[in-house]
C-alpha cells in the first residue's frame, strides 16, 4: 500500500504509532545506556527503570530540544540565507548598523 493511497486519517494513525514505537525504543536505549554507564562513572548513582528512562528522555527533550518541528527551522534558516545572499554590501552594512544596539539597553536621558 503506497503513501498516497492511504487515507489521511490512516496515515496520521500510522504516524502516531510509529512515533510511539520510536519513543519506546529510545526509552529502552536511554535505560540501557544509563544503567551501563552512570553507576560505573558515579558510584552513588542508581540504575533506572524503563519509565524513569522515558521521563529522562522527555525531560531532555523539553530542556534541550523543545517540541517544534525541525523542518521549519531548516526552511527558516534557508530563507534567511537567501535573503542575506540577495543583499547588496550597502544593505548588509545598514543591517549591521541597525542591529548594533539590539542587545544593549536604550540610552536613558539624564536631567541635569
């Protein structure tokens, strides 16, 4: 059965099952790696069970990866790169001039 022959709902269901299966396999990999490495490296550390490994995986995803789609990031970077390539040297200079104070606080006027 080809992808374009499947109905949209069936495709979404299969994608969801695939994501859950991948999360399960990743949880097992995290558990195995943790139990093999961490107790040996840190003598006071304990082994983790499967659900704790899934929790660690979720925590790392939240802290370091977020939940956004990575394909959007690639497209946005590509768009920015294309815009940059289309700029003239004068436009690039103006861009840097406008961005120079972006992270600096606005100057405050002092009354004397």
